[in-house]
C-alpha cells in the first residue's frame, strides 16, 4: 500500500495536499483498493461552501457507494471534471490524476491541515484495522 510522506490523511481514508491557499483532496490507495473498481464519481459544484466533516462528494464502485468528507472548511474551488468520463482514474492513480476536489481555505492563519494524520499515523491506523 502506498502512503506518500508529503501528504496528510483523515481517519476516513482521504488524503490532503496543500496547494497554496487551497487543499487538494482524494481517496487513499487503501480506500480505492477497498472500494474495488470505481465506476462513478459525483463531482461537486464549484463555489459551494463546505464544512469540515461534511460530505463533499460520493464515489461509487462495484461494491458500494462511499461518501468523501471535507477535511477542512472552505469553498470548493476546483473539481476534477475528468473523473466524470474516467472514474477508474481513482483506482489507477489515487494520489495524482485521481484527485477529487480542491477547497479554498479562508486565510485564518495557521496550518489548515496540521491536525490531520501524517503518513506514519495513517499507516498505523490502517495496520490496526
């Protein structure tokens, strides 16, 4: 299982990467493997306000439908429209082209993802499950 050191993680198996004033979100390698073949992604609408912990999108696979939760509060700034036609990209490249959404984080100062799990803590979480 691939757990890149430079990312942060949630206990719900989302990864988060800071991109300036935005955070990019996707599902982890562990999550995409557990889901099985991804067949549909509900792409959220740009400009929508999201709250940390709330559902931001859904990913449907041959096994189930899973919610993806916003790890931070902010505004949906960009969505990966390519997933509409190629949802299987999540399986093939979960940390690259399989990203889901970018959220613009208000300038409150501090690190918006500092409270999330680092790679070692996420690996420990997965190993314990």
